[in-house]
C-alpha cells in the first residue's frame, strides 16, 4: 500500500498554505471526501470550522467551537423532479381522509406558489385517521380506519405522480390521528387507537420497503398525538388523549432507539392537532382543545431545546385532524372540517395565518407531509 506524508503545503509563492488537522481524505480531482460518522461518533474538542459528514442525517455538518451544526442548503426553488410542478419547489402531499365516505385520493401542492392542489394519484386503501411523513424523495402514508383499523403503509415518489405502492405494515393496526414524523432516513409512528390506546413507537427506513420495527414507548399510553415536528436529529410529539386531553410534549432522538422523554407542555390540553417544522422551530396547530371543540390555535417550540410551547397566532378557521406540511420557511395547514381551504404562516415569525390555496375536494381527517420539512 502506498503512503504519502506531508508536513506542510504552501502556495505558489511559498507565502502560506492550508493547515491540515484531524483526518483528511482526498479522492480524485472532482471532489474530496470528508471524515464520516454517525451522530453518536461526533468528536469534541476539534478546532472551530472542522467539517464532517453525518451518516445518520446524510448532511454535512461543522463544529462552531461549542456544538455541531448542519450546513443549510435549502431553497423554495429546489425540487426533486424535472418536469411540471414536481421540479419547481418544495412539494406538499396531502392524503385525503373522509367526506362523506373514506377517501383514497392524494393531492399535491407547490409550497412556493399555493393555489388549488392537483390530483396526484390514489393510496392503496381508502381510509381516514391516518398519518403521513416523508423524506426528500418519498411520501409515506400509514394506518388509519377503513372498514376496520389498518396496519398498512404505502408510498409515492414525491417528484412524480401516480398511485401509491405497498411499503409494509405497522407493528400494530391503528388510527385515531396517531403521530408521524421523519428525518431523511427514518419515519417514526407513535401512539394511536384501535379499541385500546397505545404507547408504542415504531419506525421504518424510508429508502427501503418492509415492516415497521419497535423503537420504544411514549411517556404515556395515548391516542391522537397528531403529526409531529422534526429536525434531522430530534422528533417531537404533541398532546394526545388518555382518555382525557393532554398538554404534554414528548421528544425522541430519531437515529437511536429508546423511549420518549418529557419536553415540556403545550399552552392548553389538545388532541388530534397537526405539527410541522423547519429544522429549528416546530409548530402545532388546530385539534380538539378543552372543552373538546375544534380549535384555531397555533403554538410553537424550539426543537433543539426543551420547555413549554408559546403562543404563535391563530388559523383562519377552526380545524380538527387537519393536514400540515412545511418548507424551510413556511407551514401550510388544510382546515379539515369538510372544506377545501389551506392557510399558511411563516415559521420564523409569529402571527395569524393567511389564505394560501385549496385542496381539490372537500375532506375531513386529512394528513400531510412534504419533501422540504425540517427533518431533512
């Protein structure tokens, strides 16, 4: 095996050059390969500006002298496809639910432009009370209630259109607006209802197909935590029902296995709401709040910390079991009370939502995701 040892590198005039520290691997003339490793293998005590590739999140990250941070390379103008609406920005996928019977239709919406959603295709089953989550490539739909509670998972390729394909099965058939979130590698499903309530958390690897695997347990046995929020490292689930409404917030580290941990509390008790996020801030909105009435409340947390949620603003209308999806800068929400309206808020600010568009048909109990959310 050949080996080259270099004590110093100078520029052409020999007046200076780069400082080499740590492990540096160069390959070919068109790229270099930085050090790689998992989140658990992150080094400490390295010089500020050190760079590595995180194999858990599939992102480059750098050491700022205190913590490892990810490079940000997101844009509303980036897309996963090359033709039509698929390649013109972050795309929201909305799985229709109920009205006046269970639906299998899927809507797609460009999050930069808004307007009326277009038909994408059909899920493998007609169901309500399901959950949705996505990587930058695939959108997954899981569980729900059809003629009974379902354990099915199916997927679509977000940059295309067409009917969903079978993915596998959950560890437990369930609906009841159970929790779903993802980073670019894993989808996590939590809680739910199929007669009994569950505290189970299970997961799948999005790029593969197959059945879900046990991850751990929530801090309580509960239905209806609703969709969650995620950064590439951490996932957060909000509220639920036990059979009383909850204000608790759970969090997990997505790349590991283990039980949910206490994050803090929502501003009120709530079930069946919808969460979405960029990599920094998670929003939770709508749902049934105490008393058990549909709500227009929006609240927010900072995902990397722990603590209680704060008031963000209000949706245009009350909603329950609605669909939310996020880009790096905004969250949209389908006000799922047998209507079509979709509203939007800018994540970095606070304030009330504004009109954004419509679904292609009336529906209740919808679920949503995108290829540009904060877990990616």
